[in-house]
């Protein structure tokens, strides 16, 4: 749904849906990069 980059941090917002309670959900994935590689991933 959206991507926002700030320095070495990339935020990706996505909607996921399926056969589970509260579907669909909007999740934010926060990637922290170091030397162009994923060093950390948080999902909210």
C-alpha cells in the first residue's frame, strides 16, 4: 500500500487478508538496513 524511505530505514505498509479474525489487517513493516542489508525487521 505504501513505501517510505528515510536514510537506512524503510517503512512498508501492507494490507493482509485471509481466514482469520479481524481480517483484513494493515501492517507496518520497518526494515533497518546496514550496508544495504536487512539488519532488523519490526512488524506492527
